[in-house]
């Protein structure tokens, strides 16, 4: 089976049951955004470190889409990626970015 993060990118998760939802075409279309964001010039994205639990987060400048990576000493894994549908989520990511160690 595919890793959880892969399926989370394309479907999302039910906040109450924590179960994966059915694939969502809008989310699936955004899978193609992950690599360009990771390869982008650092000035074109917002990147920060979340020390616990060793996550690196990469967002579009308007915080409308976020890629989450898991750092290990010898490699980095794609954990998930997802859009911020609500302004409150974008504002939350902005606050987190402002208070975190930048990359």
C-alpha cells in the first residue's frame, strides 16, 4: 500500500474520525505543485523549521498551500501537502512562520 502521506495529499482526512477521505480532484491536481515548490528559489516560498517533531514546512508566499517534510539525519521524507481553504488556517501558518526558525 502507498504511504499515508501520499494519500493524504490527494484526499485529506476526516477531522473527527481521522480516516482518509475519498480522493479529491482539486487536491490531486495540486500534487504537481509539490516538486516545483521544493525546487523553487528560496525567495519564492516561505520555509521554516518546526523542531518538534522535526518538520520542515514550505508554503506559498500567501500561505495558501503547504508542504510538510519530515527530517531525518540522513534524509528527508515528504510527509504531506495540502491547501488552506480558510483564511484562519493561512493566518495560523503565517503566525507559525513568523515565530519559527527560517530556512
